[in-house]
């Protein structure tokens, strides 16, 4: 297969259309809000005030990573991806996970497959101290083909209102600390599959990766709750879960309009899987950065030079690095600048 300048849109995913859809939905949803709703559509998690306590919720899926699980017959970890993604989305606002619900839909129900998937969900819920309290299993022939399935998750957490992480206290000069991803996590799989499957089968050993293609593509989405919880009382100012949109679109979600993130691209080594996708698919630099996490799963904003946060992360043995800082932004500049 001759790969020439492949983009996420070429792989069938239109990020611009997704952004437009969110904008259209925003007004519809806003019309339903009452005074207890604290966050608008577009934040990582949705906040709902119960006095001094805030419930933070999120809903998500795992995208076309499902195709990897289905095609390889490896279903045990896809549920972990789902839970950890949702945990991170509410964790960026400082919310302790409370409970989780799942939605499993398939064309033809295979009990052993469903049990593997839900088993992964239960495993991650235990790891994140989160109760799996319910869900829905739907058999829908004609909607899903054969034994193909879809998966979605819904999480609710809580945080004291005065401990909620909102980004409001972020100031110019504050430090951005990155936490490493385990791989693609749950984003960019349509493009990754198109590019990498043009070269290798799922069980092929890929020397640059040091594992099979399937092993790389099924690495579990990392949960960052332990790092966030550690820093909550150490003046954590903001956090961005690096998912669809990459650093480019997720970091601005915690910044004010007059602020930008100055990202030092020399501060970390991009994992080999992302370099392979870029090289083989001839993926343009901007699309590459907007599609993948490139080895950065979470970015935390901490005060000044970040020495207090760095000390606590070191003591806990949590891998991290300083990736950049918050700087002043003029009206015509992007909110993320790579240097």
C-alpha cells in the first residue's frame, strides 16, 4: 500500500466536524442548565453543585481501538481503557471517582466475550477505588454486524468545591509537568490502524516497537488519578488529559484566553509507535500533533518553578518531566506554541 501524506481525515475521522458538532450541541445543552451546573459543554468533566460538594461526571468510549480487540480476539483490557479514560477526564478537576456504569452493545451476544470486557472494567474500577454499580447490555442485530460490539462508560466522582481544579488560578510563568502515556491510549486508532496495518499483521513482531503490533496497540490507557490526588493539596492549578486533539487542543482547555502554553518538544522522547506512524504514513506535523498524545498522557500546571510538585512526584516514584510553561498570548497567536 503506497502511503502518501495520510491525515486523520483521510482515515475517516474529521476532527473539525466533531468540533462543529460540539458547538451545535452546546446551545441545546445550555438551555437545560440550572444554577447548580458549574461547567459548560467542552470541559473534561461536567460539574454539578450539591452545596459544598460537587459531583463531576463524564461519558466516553474507546473509539476504534475496539477493532483491534475484536480482530485479535483479545478483550480483557479494553474495559480498563474505558474506565481509566473516564477517571482521567474527571480527575483533571480533582474529582475522586465514586461509581461507574457501562453500556455494552453487540450484534450477537457471546457471554464469554462480554465477561472478558466487563471483567476489564471491574479490574480498573478496583484499581481506581470506584464502584461498578450498573450498566446495560444490548443485543442489536442489524445495527452491529455479527459479534462486533460497542462500548461506552459513564462515571461520577466528587470533590469539595474549594478543592476543585478549574485553571482559574493559573498565572503567567507557572510550570507545566507532563506524565507519560503508555502508548496510543484510546485516540488516533483509525489513522494508526490504516498506516501500521499496511506494513504488519497483528501478530507480526515489529523491531522498532520491541513487541508485536497487537501488543503495542492494546497497551492499557494509563490512569493518572494517583498523581493528581497526590498533588491536590500541593496547589495543583490545572490539568489537561491529552486525548483526541493531542496537546494542541487539550491544553488550552485549562488556560485563559490571554495565556498560552510554551511546549519544549526537546523535553521528552516521542515513543517509537508515533514516529513509525508519522514516517510510514507521511503524516503532516500539525495533523500528527493534533491526532496523537505523542507520549504525553497528562499535563499538570503547578505554581512557579514547580519544585514542590516535582519533589512529591519524585518521592512517590511517579515518572514525569517539565514540558513547558504558561506565557502571555497575543490575540493572533495559537494557545499552544511548540519550540
